[in-house]
């Protein structure tokens, strides 16, 4: 039997092969049980369909996963992103508030503060959270999981202080465009996620930033000796991760037209870490893939859609998600694949020797 061509071998050994295969299989599963799953139509001035809905709902997770990718690449972790989502959403909703008034016989939207100010304040608060995490990790020398655990717990309290323990409802129509509006027929949230991905991708592939991040993840001490400003870069990466979480908070609160300090972004950090690892980024630092993280986020959202559309009982849907993630991670493991090849081909070789 002839060996595969070099092109085929590169494809078979590409780290994004199994994530892409998993995503395609999940899409095929949805299409098999739902004949209209792949149907997309133009309605009310925009595209409408299950695929568009998956992309729209995946946008916040894509943003958080992109920021998490660079943190993990530096051998760190950020489990406070869910709390940062809640803080950004709560602050934006509290500042906008909004009400519908009638002036001269016409309805008009009125907000407590200008929307641009509310958005800037929310993203500024997110950056401050990232700065806090980065200083604890890079300057104080605290373990990343402990440093971000502090904000994970305290951040929920801060969000609930902002909302005074209540769900803040937003009554300002222009704000709803961020998470529920459409541009060129597609959800506006997709353009936000795509813009962040494009900027980060260009930054890590067209400059030395990607190499610096990898060097910190592989060997921080050697990176510092080589002249890489590891501490500053680490702080910047945590700030970027929090900024992405802040954007996700704006999208989520805009989409649901409210902010819940207790539940907004709940367990989002776990889905983000899963998306990053599904995309082939190493948890030990160094190797990372932004595109892989996007694919991982789409896998999680498509799997969630499949679980609910197939009528899987709610009490076991997390188990189903865990099983799928476990299977994909095994397939991505070079050691596991090598062991499976050894078990499959060794009996055949023994039979041939006889």
C-alpha cells in the first residue's frame, strides 16, 4: 500500500483537523434530525435561519475565547472573565437605563447618560479588571488561577453592588443594536467578533507579538533574558482578555435588554477554556491558535443547539457536552493516536508474521 502524499499527510497531521471534523459532524447531526437546519432565508431585511442563530449566539463566546487564547499561551489562565462580563453589562445597563417619552406627539428614547459614555465606562472597567489580574500575576508573582479567582468571586459582588441585587432592564432602543441589530443582513455581533479576530490575527502573524507570546509561554525566564518585556506583555494580555469579556458583556446585555449581576456570564469562563483547548492551544503555554479557538467556540455553540433541538433532558445535557469534549480531546492527543495505531496495527503485523 502506497503512503499518502505529503499534502495529505500535512492535512492529516494538522492540529485543526479534528476540531473541523467535529464541527462538520455536529452540523450534519443537526441537519439529519432537523430538515430545515441548513435553510437560510431573507426575512425582515436580514438573513434568518439556524446557522445564523448559532453564529449570533456564539459571538460572545468567540470574543472571550480569543482573549483567553493569548492568556493561556503565556502559561496563564483567567477564570474571572464571567465576572468581568457581569460587571461590564451591569455598568452599561445602570448608566443607560433609558425610558420612552413622548415629545410633540412622537416617541423618543431617552437614556440617563449618553450611550457612548456608558460603553466607554463599561469597557474601561473591564480594562481595569484586566490590569488588576495582570499586576497580580506579573508583578506580585501570584499564581494565575489564584489571582483571577479573587476577581471571579469579588467581581460578582461588584456587579451585584452596581445592580443593587436586582435585574436592571434597559429601555433604550439604540443600545439593542449591539447584540440584536443587523448590518448587511448579518447580526452586528458577528462584525464585532470578526473585527477583534482580524486585528488579533494580524497582530500575532504580521508582527513579533505572536513570537513574544509564544516565548513567554515556553520559557518566561529565557524570554526576559532575550530582551522580551515579559511582565508588560503579560499585563497587556490580561487586559486584552478582560476587554474582550467586556465586549461580550455589552453584546449579552444588549441582546437580553437587561443586566443580571448574579447570572450574567455564569460559567462562561469554563466554555471559553474548553473552546481554546478544543482549538488546539496548549494549556502548558507556547503553542496557540486563534482560528482554532473560534472553531472551538462554534463547536460548543453547535453542540448546545443540538442538545436542545434534539430534546435531550436538561439534567444530562452537561454530561453529553462533557463526553463530546472528552472524545475530541482524546483524538487531538498525539499520544492517544499513537497508542491506537499501535493497538490496531500490532495484531495485523503479528498475523502477517505467522
